[in-house]
């Protein structure tokens, strides 16, 4: 079974300052696809919106992670510097309901030709019936299919995804 949601992406070959890539050191690419992630068009986007999620603290579990919250803040700062309006969900804010609500906000805030970014740093798992999933702070499994269903309703063809998660 291929790994669907583990994506290593660089921004013009480099990651934002402070972001840790899988297999790499802080601020250095961990291998995997460079490129600018853009659509190659010459017209600037009329709107740039992003949702950035970082979960290091999974309350009530022994499965806390290091740096995912910091990585999310680094991505948020990077995207803000590129002109994005950024919403962030850190640790306990990143519940299933809040993630779904913020993706709905992204959808309502974007139009065809706009640039959309979605960044997640936290646990990823493979569930037998669901396939590749991320794990929310309130321990819901959110599947690849769920993301496809949500983002398939967007108007923009310029959507950047970054999942820093296992599986």
C-alpha cells in the first residue's frame, strides 16, 4: 500500500527558517521534491489564505511530539511573510470540529485563481478501514478521503499541502 499523506515539500528548494523536515535538520530540507509549488501563471493571486495546524501535546496520552507546534508557528510566519492570511490551530485548539470549521473558512475565503495553503504537523497513522489519517488533538482519525472530499469543493486550482506526519 503506498503512503499517500507523507509529503516532503520544499519551497523553491528550501524550507522556511526553523521548519524541521523529515530526515533533515532544522531549517534544512529533508530530501524530497523542491519546486515552488506554484501554478506557473504570470498573474498574481488576488487572495492568499492558509490554515496551519501543529500538534505536539496530545493531552492524556504518552504520545506527545516535539516541535510540531513550533513548526506550525514557523510555517505560519513564513506564509504571513508571503502575504497569506493565516489561521492557526496549535495543540488543544486542533480538535476535529475546529479543523473542519477552519477548512470551511478556507473554502469560503478562496476563489478561482487564489492561493490556498494547508499545513499539518502532528501524528499520522494508517487505519485499516480508513487508510492514511492524521490524528487530531481530541484523537479523531481524519482520513485522506475526508481531505479529498473537503478540498474537492474549492474553486482554486492552486492548493499547497504539507503534511509532516508519519504514515
